[in-house]
């Protein structure tokens, strides 16, 4: 049986916007391709499957997915650099929405510039062409790393100078501009959010500069101490993964006329390692943080925004975060906490 027939009447995009009153004159079938099953992609895949039905969401990566992802619905091996296979997946599955998460992150990218350039830039070109040819709504995440030392850093607005000094940042500015260009030139429905550092409990960090803010919870719960790769006072914008994934769905579902731009900053909180440690110690008595600064990551962090101005996202499509620092720390430690120091302390 065809996937789409399993959903009575298919999906109407307007009803997916949580509107109970739909005036949409026609029903549009939706088949979603989610590429890149790393720290964020797995969470997004789970959310999309819950929301749109597991058989309407096709997952893809070049790495073996975890069992629960593989067993939970369709999975296809597809290399972002193979544009023919990408085209085949989109056509054969009548894909209408595509979430493009395949990338090399900041610290990993600096360690292998040619690969980062290929995956993050050539891979993006392949995605843009296929999406434009086949009328696919495309989401590509950008990052605080798309700004650089000459950008205003506290706060950083949507529109300002962007001169990043990492291949990761350069590739993300390129993605933002190419997506916007394809929107104006070919009518591609390109949507993009600049994520802060994303903190999640149930997946491993993918080699980004903000990884410390995930690892600290693993180590606090297990050992009661943590060695940080950034200096104590390094302030960066951060967001809990539930907020990040909800923002992604909300901007994808936002009516086209509400979007005044194609790329938006989204923000939740900003903190330093020292402030994060002060919050952790409230739950893990005796917790200790020490510092062993990684010069590559520190130089990257020193060129990134300290806080993000996301007033356009809040105004245009109603963005609102749910998690501030105290809720983040409670949530992360209760995930890691069973049978550990956190549980014993509470
Ligand atoms: N994690 C964060 O804090 C954060 C912050 C801002 C933006 N982002 C963006 O979100 C996206 C996902 O980030 P993440 O943290 O999940 O990254 P990740 O490194 O955990 O996952 C990236 C995935 O891309 C896949 N991939 C790499 N090369 C590929 C190729 N040639 N073909 C197909 N797949 C390939 C990898 O196998 C991996 O599963 C990225 O675009 C990243 O820039 C992440």
C-alpha cells in the first residue's frame, strides 16, 4: 500500500499549522525527508514521526542509525554528495518537505576543511537544486557561528556584518545567502533558523564549540566534576533541544505571508560555564568545575555572539522559548540523574 493512502485524506498544510479552521482550497500530501541523524536529527525525526505519522517521514544518513530510529520507520542510505541518489529519493517518495541536517560542525570542520567544504557547501548545492526542481519546502539550520568577530556580539541582530573565520561559519553564511537567492530567483520555499548552541540529553554532541554545555551534565551526574574546554567567562547563546525542534516546526508551518525574511535568529538564554556550574551545584552538592582551555574552540567562541536578538522571529511567527537556565539544568540532570549523585542528593 502507498504510504500516503494510509493517512485519511492526506495532510492539509494549513491544518498542520494548528489552526482548527482551515480555509485551504486543496489538500496537499506531505512526505518529509529528514537528512542527517546526529545530535539534532534524531530528535527531529522522532518529533516529525509523532506529528505526521511514521510512514510519512523518511530518514536518511550515511551512518547506521540507532535501533529505535531504524525500527521506527523508513530509513534510506544517501550521501549528500551523490545528487543522483538524492533526486531519486525525492522523486520516488514525492517528497514535499525536506529538513537538511547533514553537516560537519565547527570544531570537526576546522580539523578537516576539505571535507567540511564538500559536505557543507557542495552538499547544500545538491539539496538546493533538487528542492527547487521538485517544489520542495526546504529547512536548513544555520548557527551563531555564521557571525564573526566584527559582528555586534551583545546582542547580535538578524541583519549585520557576517565575517566568520571558520569553514563552518563561512559555509553557513553561504547557505543563508544561497537559500535566499533561490527564493527570489526560483521561488524556492527556503526557511532557515540560526540556532544557538543546542543542549540535549539523549544524544551525543557532534563536535561543536558549545559541546561543553552537554558534557557537563554527563560528568556532573557520573563523577561530580567536569573539565571545561572553554574559559569560565565565555558567554554564548544556548537553547534546550525541545525549544529548538519546536521552533523548527513552527517556522516550517508558519504561513508564507507571515515571514518577512528567510533566515531568523532564535534565542532562549545566554550563560557562561561558570554560571552553568553555579546552577549545577544546586543539584549536585560538591560539584567541581576545572578549566583546560582548548585554544581552537576558545578562539571560535570568542568570535561568536554572546547573546542573540531574535525579536523578528517573535514578531513575525510568534516564537517564544520555554526553557531558561534553571529549567534546563533541572531537566538535564533529571535525565542523567537516576542512580547517580543527583538522585542520591535529592
Ligand atoms: N548541535 C548544535 O548545537 C547546532 C547548533 C547550530 C546549528 N546546528 C546545525 O544543525 C544541523 C545538525 O547538527 P547536529 O548537531 O545534529 O550535527 P551532527 O554532527 O550530530 O550530525 C550531522 C549528521 O550529518 C551526517 N553527515 C555527514 N556527512 C554526510 C554526508 N556526506 N552525507 C549524508 N550525511 C552526512 C552525519 O553522519 C551526522 O549524522 C547542522 O547543520 C548544524 O550545523 C547544530
